[in-house]
C-alpha cells in the first residue's frame, strides 16, 4: 500500500481528501473485483492496486487453489478499469502523485 501511505507522509491534507474519496468509493454498491476487496477500504485498495500493477492477465493452465485465487488470476489493469473505474482513477491519482 505504498502509494496511499506515501501520500500520507508527503501530502497529509491531500491524503485525507483522497482517503475520504476511497472510503466513499468503497461504500458504493458495485461488483467487487475480488470477494476480499469487500472486507475493508484498505483491502479494497490493496486488491485494486494488485490488479492495477498487473498489466496483463496471466496466461496458461493455472489451477487456482481457491475461489479467491481464481478471482485474483482474472484481475489485471484492464479488468480493474472496466469493473471499478472509480478505484482505477484513485490509484492512478495516487501513483501520479509519487512521480
């Protein structure tokens, strides 16, 4: 969760605003990227960031060990943008602030 906590240290006022928008996004009814993303705003961000950091879905005969693993294998940046464009935009904003 480096992007969100880095903002907290460097830009505390902007981080508070960004965190409020993240929590507001989390509270909206939506299809969840993964079932674990629904557990808290921090896990919502973490699951979204993991998808954002995956440029392309893994290919090949992966055999997931659980339903959550199967959900995660289906996630990549494009899937995040299509499934949860609000979270995608928040992650893009957080990453851009670090550059």
